[in-house]
C-alpha cells in the first residue's frame, strides 16, 4: 500500500509540474499571437556579437548575445514580428545595412519576459550613425555622438558592438526600468567593457 501511495504521489507531482509548464506556455502563446510574433533563427553574426543595453547613453558593452541567452534559467525562443520578417526577406544587401527587431522570449511559470533586441550586425559604427540620421536628422549627432565615439574606440580595442537590447516586457507590459540597469542589477549579467573609461572590465 505504501509503495502504491509513493507511485501515486510521484505521478501527481509530474502531472502538477506539467500543468505549471503548460500554463506558462499558454501565456507565451497568447502574447505571441497578440504581437504577431513567430519563431525565427537569427544570423550567427548577431548571436556571436557583443551588445549594449542602452540606445542613447550606454555605459557598458556586454558579451555575446548567445551567452546572455545561455544565462537565462527558463526556456527561451527567438521571435520576430510578421512585418519585420517580410522586411528582412525583401532586404537587398546591396542597398546597404539594415537594422531590425528580434524578441528573445523567456518562458517561466507565471512570468513571460520579452527581451527586445535590435540586430545591427550588418553595420559598422559609421553606418550605424547614418541609420540614426535617417530618422533623427540633425538631432542624431547631438543625441548619439558620444555613443558613436565610444563605439569607435571600443571597436579599435577589439570590442565591436553588433546588437542592442532596447526594451524589456514582462507579461505583456513594457518595463520602465533601463535594460542596462536590469542586466547589471537584477540579472547579475556582467559587462565586458566600460564605454565611459574606454577599457575592458577585468574579472
């Protein structure tokens, strides 16, 4: 009888854990549908590239995007909006570099996080700045000039940047916290380069 109870308890625990996982996956599916997101395989240039987590005044360069993915404790998946997928598919590389948005989904029980990245692996620093000028015109240099200088120095020191983490969404709500602060603080994901001091960070 005791053995039967132990087996039954084990089955109930497995079913319970499966239910929790399924509930989280259902929430992730709802958010994917709401945002017209579907799974996508990013290029290796993006995954193997370093990233920053502040668009205008980044203080740090973090390691490879794929190392950040490995640091997550729950199941992850790369997603892209349908409109962005079509834009990437229609992109003619001869017309110049392009930036586009990718979502890293982290699907935890009771919490679905979207880390919203921009793939800028096709552009060097000068082309990155030209992309800003397309949208910000004369405001681009005052707004992004300091970051451009920092990126140029970092690239010369062997730390090029190929991606940006722009936003965080938790359960469908945009986080008001700066992604850079979240990475360094809550997530304990250590940067590899200090843009303000212009040098690598030693562990």
